[in-house]
């Protein structure tokens, strides 16, 4: 809540960039640079991952090479194959990745994400006994999102094309908006309605709709028109039909951002903490303790503050590129 001004600023930048008098929720899904084409063949993606994740050291890169050589990845669409992308496997086997590859940069990010899960599983199962050979959802998305952050940093450092940089910056900012701000709003919604129940209030559709609408007004600010219908969105969000857990998407993204920042700035000491204390830990300790040993204390506000600083830095560059003098 203390940093919602950053989201408000992003929404205002998007409104100005699209040249709209009014910005509605559906306008947030309009690409800022629709004409950019960043085609990436699977073979090119393999090489780009090796280069972008090279900061994690030779051992990590060697695991990626082993995955390529031993066909851990089911790459292309096929008859009867399910959609999406997943990392799977079992204790005693190597991990497997399901992909449905298309030659675009989004699939490159997806591959980096799934390899984050897979190498996390690989290290955990190689290091921990069966009883500790898995990890909780609180840490599951950290390794995958850290890979995406390192890839994003590499791509931004290796491209000078303005439209491509805009695409990459907006890709990051949209991911942040959807994962940190939006999921936190979801968690706040759940927290409010749980408190209402504890206080003896009857939970009705009208009450839920009003609470959800007001939260959207608070989170998105004056630059976005909050249509009346958005208040009903709570009814179609699957997260709300499960136990209270969505906050972990936001904490995971924040932890991953802080860890990737440490890896890029500190180098080897941060890499060793990340691999030895985090990727190899499995469930041998409480998730918050595992992250603390890796260098991120999620019991403090610092990782979230660090993540918001990165968001602001990317936002500054996006604004400068969008509105620079021709």
C-alpha cells in the first residue's frame, strides 16, 4: 500500500502511450509495441539460456547442457499433447519439462522459468534424502522467477533496438504488475473477507463485489476507469476457491528479484549462497529460513522494497524511451 503510487504511475504512462482519453481495465492487455517481432528458434533459446544463466556458474550451466543432451525437454506440440508448460519428475529421476514451443520471446522466458523449477528439483533430489526431496509453494516460484530476472537482465544488456527494449521492459513491468500488485490485491481481498466472517458479518455477493471494486479503485488509481462490472471479477478467479495462498506469488517474485540483484551485483558469494543454501535445501528447513540463509529475509520488508526499486528503475527507462524527443 505504501508504494501504490508506482502502479498508479505505470497506469498513467500506459494511458499516455496509448493516447487514450480514458483507460479501462481491458486496455491494460493492449501491447505498447505491437509491431516488434522477436523470433527465437528453440536452438537459439538454448544458447541464450546458457549465456544468460552463466552468472550462476559452470555447474549450473553443465546441468543445462546435460538437459539438452539427454532430452529433458519435450519441446514441440504434438497430437494428444496437453497445452501449457510444466516441470515434472520424481525423486530418483531427472526432471522433465513439457513445452509447446513457438518461435517467440515469450517461450524463451517460459523455458527459463521451467528450467528454474527443474534445476531446483535436480539439486534438491541430488542433495537431500527422500523425506526432504521436495519444496513448498512458498519457495517454488523463487528459482523459476530468478531465472526470468537473470534472462531479462541479459537481454536488456545485449539489445540496443528501441522497440525491443520497450518490449522487454514492458514484459517485466507487466509481470510485476500481475504478480506483485495484483496478487497482493487478491490476498488483501481474501484477508478482508476472512476478517468480516470473524467479526460475524454475513458474506453476500453484494458485499464481496463492493469490497473487490473498492480494492481495484485503490490499487489502480485515478488514471484507470474502474467499470462497475470489474467488481464481479472475484467470482471467476480460481484462487479464491482454494485455501489462502496467493500472497506467495508476490513474496516469491520479490524474493527472486532480490536474489537476482544480489547475484548480479555480488557475484560468486551470492551464487554460492543461492545454490548451496537455497537450491539444494529442499524442505530440510522452514521455507523462510531457507531463504534467509540464501540472503533474503522475508520476515522483513526489505526484499519487497528492493523489488519495488527495480520496478521503479525499469519504469523510469520505459517512460524515457516512450516519450523521448524525436
